[in-house]
C-alpha cells in the first residue's frame, strides 16, 4: 500500500517507510526533491535494456554508464530511476543491507531486468527471500494498449495469463507491472514482501508524468529513489 506524505508531496511504501536506516520515495509533479536527501541522487543512463550496474565503492559514484538498474550496499549513496509510464521498482535486502532501483520499460521487462537485478544483489551477499520490494507509479493495464507483435513477445516470454494481457474495447492491453511481479516470484521473492499496490500514471496525469498522455509535451519524469543512511 502506498502512503502519501502531504508535507513532502511524495508517495512511500508501507513496507519500507518505517525502516529507520532507509529513505525512499516516489515523486509527484509537486515534489521538491532537494528537501528529501543528503547529497544527490545517482541515476543510470537509461537505455531501455536489462543492464544492471553495481556501485560498490565511492569512486564509482560519478560514473555515467548505460544501464537501467543500480544496486549498492554503500551508505549515504542515493540511487534512483526516472520514469513516465515505465515501471519503477525499489528493492531492499535488510539483512545484507543492499538496495536497488530499477527502470523496467517494456523492453527491459521482456528481457527480465528485475531478475538480473536480484542476481546482482545476490552477488553482493543478498538473499531473495529477504528482499522487500515496492512498485512505483506506472501506466496500468487500463491505459496501456499494445500492438500484437509486442503482446506476442510477452506471451512467448511469460506465457498466456489474463492478468498480463487482456482485450479491452477491442485492443490488447498489457499489465507491465504484473510481468515484473511474476519475475520477482520466480526469483524467490516472497509475495508478502512485495508492495504491489499500483497507481496509474496515465489515469492520474494531474499528479504524475505520463508519456502516453503528454508525449512531446512531457517536461519532467517521476523520480523513484532509495538510500541507506547508516550501518
């Protein structure tokens, strides 16, 4: 379930918000991001793929490699992704203290980026059964109609599932977040650890940025961020 902080004008996850060693959030059109963090947020150079980059030392903070997910076990390094309909996913492994931020567009999703992210967390000592996950605002099945070719790619990768693909008003609609949810379960994350309460960026375009709704008028993006504060 998402919580709205009216003072800071951000959404947070009920599964992450009470953890004392963590800051996280999903911004809206009204958020002042500078109020929220110690330092700046590191973003990957997003290319709609499935590359995951691990930040394992302070010397890597200023890198600018192409990737669509970041993982770190270092304190006081905020990582984040930018989206405007694609699925932002924040992950936290509280035992080994590893965080991740994922940008899952349709191409990254069909290439299983969230599973690659968990593999990277495992390489740093994380266990999938410990991982807590929160989905951020993204376009919902209600608004995301796709061409047949794209629908077939998802069927080939994830199988036939009415929660994944459904016909609405004569068009095929895709639930992009659900495809990532399925990957998390396959990777060993417990359903009880996943905040899968979804907010549609297109339906709530007054609150969030949506490429489908705004296209060339799009001026900003939703920022999803996470940061470890102390050992």
